[in-house]
C-alpha cells in the first residue's frame, strides 16, 4: 500500500519502479492507495500502524513470499543515527546519496530473496520441470 502524501513513498516508490524496469517484465508492480483500501491496510499493519509504503512480494500463484516496508534496514539505520543522536535533521533536508544507494540495495536484496525463495520452491520447480 502507498500514499501520494507520504515522504517515504515519494523517496522509495521510484526505487521500486527502477527495480521493476530493470527486471525486464519479470516483476509486475501494482500500487494500492492505503486510504482507499482500508480493509487491506488493516491486514498488513507494521508495528501496529498503517505504515506506507508496504510491499507484498507474491509468486505467480499469488502466494506471499515477503512483506517489506515501510523503510528498509539502511533507511532505519540512517534515521536512527540522525534522530537518536545529538540532533535531528531539518524537515525536507536532502537524503544523502549513500543512504539512497543503501536503501535501493536493501530493496533489491528483498526482491532477490523472494525470487530465490520462489525459484527454489518444490511446487514451482515441479511445475516448470527443473
């Protein structure tokens, strides 16, 4: 789920689009507005909250492989370093390029993990004859 009003969505959804384009048609992304689909949002709360973006990575049978979001580990580490230290960043401050790169790498790793989980599943290996 996502929200156009969400700063994390604005920063991270372009990364998801980039991953989809780089996958050459093997990843299909669908965006669902959290507020328009409250029934789904209620089922995928993180830490008890309606967080966004939340990504459900599903296989070809729509079985859940992974639930990712609202921020990657690198993003949380960077935020913790800023907010749990001696000072907090100014609202709207630019995200450092190394944090952007690390966040993108986290998203790629999440997709790779889900891909390998599906690729190595007995059900799908039997279906595809390998």
